[in-house]
């Protein structure tokens, strides 16, 4: 494949580049625009999105070529309602094959954005999303096999937020006080172009942190409660997020929606594709206070700084955090237990699952529709962190090395971090659709090989 533009080079050419010089907190946070349906009927909303290149200002005063849904990064936010289907017609005006996956959504194989189900340049595909599951912070991103890491890096990622009645009834902060924070890291060439290096070396070089596509922005807040929906849309980076003053945030949701009850957390880890929703109450602070969202996992001061909250005014606050959010249904009885060993091939040094690299023509596991299983995921690499994401099946986290998971993992999830040497057991449930779906490590530099196929059978 031809390189799409200058400044994009392969690992062989990689040399350390200093990050583009700019000071943090120079630009305000912006929020991705909400997509407008081209047609809205009582039973379906239809959207039209075009994947295309655009030159945008990310670093102040410099233009950067991106690939964006509708030419923006992050793409337009789709707001969906549980029980009301959405149709999205995706048009590919890029020069590469794309595939659009709704991450965390429960949709049929033909609408799931399988890695091999690509949209060719200058063509379109219609996706049907039933939205049968409860409220959850989902996101859509590229998944074209072998290209996904580059395409997501270039900007093909957007939010898809599902709401429902139960969530409405809780009176959580809403409207202007419900703010998505999509966190990514990038490496910019001096001319502003994005440099993509798809390996662990590349990760170390990507030291410019963006929130909603803005470099280390500031956000002017009122002294009241806010709901933040944090999405790690970075290719490979794992964050450990905390407030600079050490105060607690209240986690209310994870990947697949509301937790059974809110939990106060002073920090939480977010591996690629994971989501966490928190409520931060700024009413404890006087206008003039500044708080930094800090990344303790960052390797240097640049990557340790995510963004800043500036408390600038007071505001009334009718919102609250109830003691009960969404009660968990009783766990289903698992019918079988399976092992997934995430390792490295000693000969080829490729990452693999159960000794195999991804082959779209091979089916690895065949769970039954309607059943629940235990999946035991073991990270057998001593030097690499992985995570594990299942399409279709949402799961609970049963245990980590035999210990109960933290309270932040007490709800349903679709992506779970697995540290070196660790064994995480999850309880996926295979509902709604039969057919072939993938599961994989969501560290995108690994995903190309570290992926398998499950075929849900009747
Ligand atoms: Cu976020 Cu297989 O995807
Ligand atoms: Cu991995």
C-alpha cells in the first residue's frame, strides 16, 4: 500500500523525535458535535457519515492531516436510545479499505464491522444497530484487518452514547454537565503531520496527549457536579488517572453502562478501549481553583498531564448520585470454561492467543446462543501488558488471580486489562445473535495477530 502522505513512515525509519513544542493548557476543551439524523422516524434514526481526510488545527497554529468520520476527530457523537434502532450509512472517501465497528454494541455479524468486512474506497455500507441493551458509553472505530491501528490513529473514532429511562430517572448530571473525554496520544512531525509507528517503540514516542482531539486542554467548569465519560481511544497506551489533589472521583459506570452502585475512587486504570464514567463534584472548590487530571502511568511530565479543570463560577445543581444505580441481575450458570493464553511465539516473536495468530477463516470457539461461559484469560508474556475484548458478548469480571475484582469492575464490561503473569476470569454471555465475531487484545499494535474467532451457534 502506498504511504498516504509525507511524514508517515514505518518502524524501520523510526528515530526519536522531540514532541512539538507547545505549553499545556493553552487551548480550551471542545466537545465533539452530536450527529444529526438525516431521517428520524418513530422507529429508527438514520445517520449518514463520510470517512474522509481533512486538515485540522490540533497543535495551535499548525495544520494536521487526519482521517475523520465527517472529517473530524473525534467523529460526530451518535446519541441513541435503548430500544430505538439506529441506521448509519458509512461512506468511505479515503484511499484505504475501512470497516466500522460499534465497540460494545450488540448487533448481527453483518452489522458488526468484522475485520474482513471492508468498505472499499468510494463505496458505502449501511449498518443497522438495534440498541436493545441498556444505556452505555459505546464508541465506533475502524476495524479493517491490518489497517485498524493506522486508521484509528489517523482519527477514525467517535462516540456512540446510548441512554435509557432508568438512567434518566437517576437525575445524574446532564446536558452541559455531561461531558465526554476521549483520551488519545499522538506523535506529531515538526510540520504537524501525524507520525504512525505501529510497535512498542512508537508508543514511547507518542507523548502528546489529546483530549477530544485537543492537546492537554483546560476546561472551565462551574462549582457543581459533572458527569465525565472517559474513553481511552489510544492505540496502545494505558492510563492511571487521578486528580492532582488526590481527591476521590465517584465512578458510576464502566464499559457496558451503570455500575450497581457508585464507588469512590482516587484513581483508576484505563486500558485501550475501556470506558469509565465518573462524577466529579467541584462544589468543594472556590472559583479560581485549578485541578489537573493526572496520569500516574505516564513516563514523563508530558505524558503525566492529561488536562486541567478550572473552576470559574458557581452554578445551581439539582443533580445527584443515588446509592443504587443499575442493580445487577443474578449471574447465569456457566456451561463451560475455556482458556485463552495470551503469549508470544518463541520463534516468530509474534503475539498470539493459544499459540495461534488470527486467521479469519478459522473458528476458535463455538459458544451456544443464550449460554454463559467462563473464559480464563492468562497473560503469559512477562514483559507485555494486554487486554481482552469480546465483540457481542458483555461479561462480568469474576476474579483476578483468584481475588475479587475491584468495585470499578463490578458491572458489565466488554474489555478487561490483563497484566503480565495475571489470570483474569470473565463470564461472557452470548445473547441475541448467532454467527462469527472476533475477540482480541485491544492494544492495537497487537490486535492484528492477537485475535480469534468465536462462532455463536444455535
Ligand atoms: Cu474496539 Cu474489536 O474492537
Ligand atoms: Cu496485547
